[in-house]
C-alpha cells in the first residue's frame, strides 16, 4: 500500500474529483447563459460520509457478473448532477444568473485549492515523519 492509498488521501482525492466535476458543470452553465430554454445545473453536495469505508486496501470482492458491484469509488462517475432552480428566468426560458454562477465558480475554485493544499501538506508531514533525523 502506498501513502496515497490511506483513507485520508482517498477522501481528499474524492473531494478534489467532485470539485473538478462541479467546475465543468458551472462552466457549462456560464457558456450557455444566452441559450434559450437552457436550465442551470449543479452537482449534488459532497458528503465525506458517502465516501468513508469504500477503501479496499488491495482486497477485491469476487463477482459473478460485472454489473453486481459498482467499481466507482467517487468522482465524475458518481457525481449527481441536479437541476438548479434559479430565482430568475428570462423571457427565453433561460434561468442562468451569471453573477450567481461566477460566485459558485469562485467558491468551488477556493475549496479545490484548500483541498490540494491539505493534500500536499499532509504528504509533507508524513514524509517528514518517515525521514531520517540528522
């Protein structure tokens, strides 16, 4: 098992993949801000409790059919995209509010940067703890 297979790192990686998926959804909303009838979407809120206990630590379950057990831990494949019922709806039927989408985009970017910083610092602490003292 590598250091990055620890449950803490798996949870942070799942959170980072969720942020990447949300970034794409929000960018699509902004790109279609002038498209008639386009409805804004967002990604279902991330919950660490949904991702705890999914680590296998190298053990695999034997299955008789591939569809019986989901192999997706998290990320793009398991992110739930939901319709965002916006407050404003234009006469063309579009409910994308650019100010709201840009605020969500900035919040998502800041949260992603916090997760990457946490991941990097945690790896650094473990490397320091495992290194030889001089």
